[in-house]
C-alpha cells in the first residue's frame, strides 16, 4: 500500500495554469485550486498540490489495486443490512463523533459562488484568475418567511425500495408524517417569501449549513437542510447559530419514493449535494437525483462534490469490504461509492439537467512528516435545470 501512495514526483510536475478547464473547454466558475507543483524538489513544501495528472502506469496500478480489493465481496445475504439499516449506521456515527469529525466547509463559496444570491456572488469570485460565473438561478418572490409545516410529495419513480425497518428509519418517517399533518392545516411553508432558496441534502452536523447561514443573513435568502440521521439534524438545531428565520432543518430519507418535503416543486434556486450521493446504494442514486430535480426552478442549479474513482480512500479498502463494483462498506457500516466523470454526466443528464461544469479534481496530498504523497480524486459538477421551451407561435 505504501508503494502505491509514493509517487514518481516527476510525473506530477505540471506547467503553471491559472485554472482548470471545464468539460466544454471554457473556464469554470471557480479555479479549483492554483497551487501547481513545477519542481519535484518542492513537493514537501506544502500539504496539497492541485491539478495533478496521472501517468498511464499510475492509472494501471490504481485499477489493479481496486480490482484486487473488490475481488472478495461481502456475501449477498449480508449486503441488505447496509442498505436497509443505513440510517442506523449514520445515526451511530453522529452519536459517536457528534460535530467533531468534519470541519466547516469554508471553501464552499470559492468553488460554488452560486450559493450566494444575485448581487452577493461577486464577493466570492473577485480577484480570481477564473472569474466567469455560471448563470444565476432566478429568484423567487420577496418578503419574510413564516415557519410552518407544508409538505410536498415528489412523484415516485419505478424503482423498488425495500421496507425501512430500523428504529432510526421509523423516526425519520414519523418526522415526515408529523410535518405533513401540519401541512393539511395551512398552505404556507417555511421560507415561502424568500427571494432565494437553497436546499442541502445530507447536511450531517451542519458543516455546510453554518458557513451558508452566516453568509445569507439579511439577504432574503433561505436555507433548507435535511439528513436521514435524527441525531445529525438535532446537532444542527442545537447549534447556537441555528436561526429559524433563515434555516429549516428536518429529518428526511431522500431514497423514500413517497417522502414529502417542506417546499413545493419548482421552488428551489440551488440544491447542494456534497459527499452525500456516494453514501447511497448505486441502484437508488438515479431515482434520488430525478426526484430532487423536480424541486428546482427553471434556471435553478444543482451543485455536486463527491468521491472520484481510484481516490486514495478507495484503494485503502481491504478485501471483503466491497459490496458491488466501486461500492464499499466501511468498518462502521456506512457506505461509499466512487464516481467517474461519465457516470456523473449521465446521472444528472438523465434527470433532465444541463451540464455547466463536470470536473475531476485530482490533487496530491502530502504528509510532510512521514515524507509520503497521496493521490486524492474528487468529482465536482454543476448542472442547470433548463428553461421551458416557448410555446409555438
């Protein structure tokens, strides 16, 4: 394993470039890092290097390692629990780690300036080599929001979902039913008068929530955030910065085909998916994305960041932890999938979204104390809901 992590430094040296190109040959809205290794002798001067290319030999070594660690899989009769009890495993994760495991994602606005309402995003992109912006979603109506409980169902897909049997999942379902009951008594919903609406799926303990909340206060924007772990959502609500005037956190299993949400279809400007789709069984992911896309306004944007194929964390898995191709279970029962660029494109395009950006974010992570270099691979993408076609004259 150590041999896989050590690199031929000459193979990672690149000429300096101001920013990455997007999949259509132009400049992306965010630079995705600008620290380029130009001299192999400088590799241990920083903890991370950007825009790293792999040699064909390194690609083949990574492929062989992934083939090797997936050659012995978890028995089929044991695999079901990782899907059915996924909520229980994540709830245990947050019970153990609370809000101490992940750091706040203060990089969000550098990579995703679209999270800021129109007029504020310039502060997130100024003085950057890549200053082009993706088209901004259209805002909604103005005014203050009211905290109520309207829930809207999304249309079910044709995909079969196994019964949810764990106590954690029953709690998730009960939360949705309680809020849906309130919906029958009122037609309003949290954030209904917001001028800009953001929805983060898989909010965890709030590591994206609070950087966003602190940036959108007094802007007319509103943030929705959900997780299917009740403990995670409670951690968000218990945070001293939780403010119901700009944020509504709720328990939701987005794999539930008949689940309901506290906002209507075509009401969201931005959907944020950061390291969440990788935790869902690959057979369910397309249905999740298709259902979520129904809540985007025309012109609304979906922002995605997650694990890429042959990332270090994939190559570190031992034999016997693989569930299916490129899908693994960690020791604590949580699961992770590793995407390719083509898979990401198909996933969102099949949901009727148009590609703005679809990148492999390849970086070199450095342990300067141990003199070890490690290859990280993440996917970063932006997809837009198209405007409806004008009726024929």
